[in-house]
């Protein structure tokens, strides 16, 4: 495992949240909630984690 990774992937190892994963999560959440992503949802938290991991968080 490399440094700086967070979370746990399906294999049980640690994997950083990335924009591709966030897109899948947000898409599924939006489909279930009528097109929007609730602010306090897992999808929203995943977006913040991906932004933090990529260094683009404002």
C-alpha cells in the first residue's frame, strides 16, 4: 500500500476516494432521490473527500 490512501476498498485494502468513484456514487444517489444529491448524504461526503485527496478543495 502506498502512503496517503484513505478508506477501505472492496479488497479490504485502503483506497483513496477519487473523482471516478464519486461520479458513480453521486449518479446512484441522484437516481434514487429524484435527481438531486442531499447535502448530508454519503455522496456529498465522498465528494468532499475526493476534493481533499486531489488538493482542489476550497
